[in-house]
C-alpha cells in the first residue's frame, strides 16, 4: 500500500527539523549557484540587486544561518586553506593534516579542516560546498576513495584543489604526491632480495585508492621477479584487523608478509606470535607509513616511510602558486610524484637464502 500524502508531508517536515538547511538547499530554492549564495552571504559587490534580494529572501524563509566562525574565515579567504578529510584516526591522514597546517603557517596562511564521517554523496558535497562558501584560497582533499573523487569531479570546483594520496585513474596511474605503488614495490623487492619466494599481502580496504595502489605495486614486483602472488587478504587499516587476518596468511605458507600499513603489521605480528611462530624467523613482516612507534615494535619494523612534511609543503605551495600559465580557478592541480617514499630497514625481515 502507498503511504498517505499527509504522512509523507509529516516525514518531510520531521527530516527538515532534524537537518539544518545547507548552502546547497538555499541555492536550489533560489535557482542560483552555490557560489552566488556565498557571494550574497559575504556581501560581494558584483551581484545584481534582484539576485541578492531573491537569495536573501530564501535565506530568511529557510532560516539558513552560516557558522559565525566560518564567516570570519571567509572574510580572510585569501589566507585560508580548506582541508576535507575522511579518516582522522589513522597515522597517515593525521600526519598529512599536520603537515598541511605547518606548511600553511610557513606561507602566512591558516588551514581549516572539515571532517567527513562517511563517503555518502550528501556528506561529501556538503563538506566541499561549505569550504567553497567560505571562499578559501584552495582545498586539499584527504579522502582517497573513488566515491569522493567522483563527487569532487562532478562538482566542478572553481577554485584550485589537490587530492592528497590519490590515484587519478587506472590508465595513467598518476599518483598525487607519494608514489604508493613504487613504495609497495620497494617493500616486496626487499623481501625477495632476502630470499623470500612466498610473499603474502595484507591489503587495506578495497575501496581505498591507496590500498589499491599498494596492491598493484605488490603484484608488479612479484611479476617482475617471476614470483606468484598469494591470495590477498584485506584489513581495515586497524591493528585489530591485522590480528584477525592472521589465519589465512599463516595457512598460505607465506614466509613473508607485506602489510599495507604499520598498524595492521603490528596486529599481525602479535597474532603470529600467539600461534607460537616467530617474527622474523618464521614470518618476516614489512609495513607501510613508518609511524613513530614502528622503531619500537618487537622486533623493530621494516617499513616504507612517507615524507609527509614534504607533501604538506608541496601541496600548499601548489595551491598558492599554480603552475605558469594555469588559471587560478583550475579544476584540478595535478602534482607528479616526488621522492617521498623510502624503505626503512630494521629487524622484522629475516634473510632465508641459507635455508
């Protein structure tokens, strides 16, 4: 049976009460762009009086109220870098945000971070629209997942932005900043150089482009050396998931494991020891990221280091100073990979050539 129209009206009204109107809602109702609404809010002089009046009327009717702190930032827009970040609990995103903050200050700017709690279209769009409405000088997106990339592209932002740690497409495999694929190859090459022929991969979540790039790097290096890949096991970046995925890895007969990040490596090492196996004598382990604690694992973890400070500086510099000839409103500012990954050799890998 269909729902009574009165019930739908009640549900709609309840939903509106739960969610405050966004700048997108105002733009849709007024029949203008989000940028026009932003210009009205910030008293931009280039607007026609009738457009300004129409938008102001809708703002009043919908009771839309921009955040006061955000409006203050918007008035100083030429010195604000916006950051849209999905994951703020893992080392990589945290280090990237800190690097951007420090680089922004060094250039006489400040950064303003909007967190994403999920990758739904509404959440991504509202986060980006909010930053655009504050007239930031540029935006850094730290959310390397395809739904986010899709939304960013479809929004056709009219201000500079960069995608941190993202693969743009499968054909060019262009990496923004750190070359995740190359870093993975460094890790697998080191294991192969130590005599390992059965090398497993504990990958990150399948919908993360960083995890996908590292998985490709794992397979690339094995293929280059004539080695067969083992079945790939996926975790969720956490130590708990690394521990939970130990059984299929041990059952595969792997003598070495390349983990897509250091936290999962930590969990795996713990779980391997609970099975009365030794790291690195029975199972060698390499991680990725070189978190500050990696040098104090037992044993100290061999891993791939990312130069987050360099990434932050290059990111902010690129937003502030576009390449020669590029318009200030460039849709995307692609940054080619730099030497921002390096293998850090410690004690979690055992040489088995003498076996």
